[in-house]
């Protein structure tokens, strides 16, 4: 009934109606009353939208051509020096920008930005579809039987014991060779490379170095360098 009065920019009837409805809503206890309040809110929103559209900000519209012209003028365009090829053309505004035109524009615009602008593509972004979520496959837990629990520790223990016994026997064998050599000629050391290197087997060479290290660690022999800076094994 008071539509025209509420749409008037000089009237506060719409604000007063909203305040009155807000007071009445505190006493709402029935569904019908809440529905009427929602209906009034929709009507008030539509009236507020129409009232906002009728307001005039008295601002001039943005003219892109005028802005471009002012921008070129600020950058220092020279319209006097025109190419000969474009001298006969009509409706074309020619001219030259100085070499520092863009630098001048960048220094001026830098004052109005506190941080670097976000990156964007000039010809549109390469938007990719979101990745398709992979279906999660639940792995079945491996059931360990009682037989495996009983067999594996015994097997590993047996392997460890056999490997340890073989290592001890090989260390004792090499130690016996060194002791025999030092007993016959105690003043002549043995070349470390001649002792451990097997020219036909790289794996055997590594094993020999491993076994000799136990002998040196336990103090049964001493490793040092000769006059040629080559390692030799001597008697303690």
C-alpha cells in the first residue's frame, strides 16, 4: 500500500518497517507467524533492491578511449614523427613512444601498489580439470599363522649360527697363516694387498678384508704404511 513512499530516497519508512518487524519477531511462537515474517523479509529485500537501483551516484562513466589517450600522453608519445607509410592513411593516430615509456609508467603505478600483482595469463589461463579422486583400496591384512611364527625364528637362528661359525673359522685360518709367517720370519711384514686381494674374485677379496679386520681389531697384528705409503701387516 505504501510502495511509492518506501521507494522514495527521502523516506525512512522501509527502515522503520524492518525495525518494527524485528521487534515483533521476538514474540513469534507459531509456524504461521514465522512464515509471515519470512514473507515480509522477502518483500523488504525486493523493495530495498529497487530503492538502491534508483539511487544516482553522480559519477561519470569510465571512458576507455579517453583513458588510453591520457595514458599515452603521460608516457610521452610523440605524434609529430609519423612514418611515411602511414601519412596518407585516414583515421589512424600514429606516433612513437620513447624508449623509457613503460619504465615511466611502471615507476608511477608502483606508488599505488604495496605488493606485486597476482600473475595471470594475457590470453586466458590454462585451466585444468580437478584431478579425479582415486578410489581407496583397502589392503587386506596378512594373517600370520602359528606355523610361520614357530618356523621362522628357528630358521633365522640356524642361519646366523652357521654364518658366525664360518666367519670364525676363516678368521682363525688367516690368523694361522700370519702366525706361521711371523714365526719363520718375524722381521719381514706382509703386504696387505697381496694378502687380501683375489684377482679372480671380487667377492672373495671383500671377504678377506672383512676377516683381516677382526685380526687387527683384536690386536693379533698391526696395520701400518711402509716407505712407499703402502699398507703392510706386521707383528705386534
